[in-house]
């Protein structure tokens, strides 16, 4: 199955803005178009359903309008056609379960591609578990995501004691070795959970604050672009859609003009307590950056089956039916083996109602 990829913007990355292409079928941001989609709109132009000049800079009101697919607040999820985007999941305790492909079509290693898992001792690399996950994705033709290069958690503890020059060399070596070994990685969380959430102990060694306030983030993305030129490079963070929208957007605004950031990642933890109105508002603000967005770690920590299904049926269509959101990765699905206690979607071998609803919604 051919998967949707993200282009790196319209024109120069440094002047990236949101362009919307209009037709009787709806509105699509041109920043998300693959050559296949561009061809689709040209074909529409030939039939009169769209004009070749129907792509133009969008207004904030148009972005907000693109979020209004049906009455999501009432649970209406019947208005959107199938979308060409993935709905993926993660490894389970370091392995890919035999039932994975029955539900999901994208894979993110939960821990296997974090630096501390690969190089717990300096220059002693353990790629075995990550090799298995990467090979599984390649065999099954599904997108694979690296998670993560630079993060103020789960880094090798030995790096904190090195002099700055050696720290910088080691970070670059880590990025280079990953990219050489896994060249077909479709997406990478290059920087995960930047301050105020976490701060790498080697931050100053790779650029520090500098002119942008976040030069170390720019350095990380520049090195990732150099060694992984074909991967989609993502800035990923948590509470982006909950309470930290403003601080996240401040970082994006400081580093976006570097041209190296291809997309944003909004972790989907802690959304069970967020109203649809607030969620839609925060999502709209993030989409105004013009960058493609991935919902990267979606889960609902709800013990009651009926309530979990209800919230899933209200929130998920808001993400899935938004053209600027390119893919959604759920964060675990087996009860007892997820990051939070009640996020599992299969309990004692039986799908919970939220998973049953999701598979029916996706037509899987």
C-alpha cells in the first residue's frame, strides 16, 4: 500500500506558510501534498471542479473552519470520507505483537530507538531490538518512526561527565549511526520534550541558547537533515494540546525559519480531561504555524469502557479528518503493558469498546 508522505513546504522552507487548495471536495493545505495529490488537483482543474489558481495563502479563519467536520461535540463522526493517513501504534515490551497488522499501519518503537537503549555504555552499541522493529516495518510496508534523537531524558548517563567538545561529537555520532543503519526511516522525533519539560545535559555543547534562544534545537535538526536527508524531521512535545500550547509555539516560532523542521508532533497524553471546545481551539492555534502535524502519542487513560469509547469517538475524528494532521500514533494497546494504567484497548484478549469503535470508523 502506498503511504502518504509530507512535503517540506511550499517554496523556500524559510518562508513556509499555509496554502489551501480549494475544490468542491473541500480544502487541502498544499504543504501536505504529495506529487500524487498535486496531480489530483490538476486533474480536478481539467474537469472544472477546481481551478489551477485555487491555491492561496490561508487566513486563520479558514484554518479554524477546516477543523469543523461534523458536530464532534455530540459524537457525530459520519461526515468525513476515508483519509490517506496512517493510524499506528508502538512496540509492546520491546516486541511487535503478532496481531499488530490487524489493527495498525505504522510503527514507532516505544523505547528501542532511544539513545540510552542503544548505547548504555560509551561506544558499545546494541541495535538488536531496534533492528527487529525496523525490519518488521520494512517487511510489512508500513511507515517507521525513530523516537528520539535529542531528549532530556533516557540519554546515556555517561555523556553528562564528558567535556563539551566530546559531548557534541557523541551526539553527532549517535545521529549519524542511526541514519546510516536505518536510511528508510520515514519520520524522526529529532528533539523531544524541549524545555521547560526536559533539558539535555549536553545542551550547551550543541549550540546552547544562541541567537534564537534555541540554537541547540536548530543544530540537532541540521545534523539530522545532513545524515537523514529523506526523513521527515519532527519537533515533538507533550501537553501541546492541553496547557502548554503557548510555550510550544514560542519554541516553534524561534526555530521554524531555520528551514530544517518538517513537521510538529503533539503527544496525545492527558486529553481525556480536555473539552472538545478547548481541544479544537488549541489545535487550531498549532495549525496556524503552517507545518504538518502528527498526533504522536495518543491514549485515553479511562477505566470505564463506555466513557473511553465516548471520548475516543469525539476526539479521534477531530484529528483524523483534519488534512493538516498527517498521521496518528496511539501509545500502546494491550492492557497492563501501556505507559498509563487504563489506556489499554485490549483487555484479557478482548477489544474494549473504544477499539471496536475505532476499527469500525477506520473500516478495518
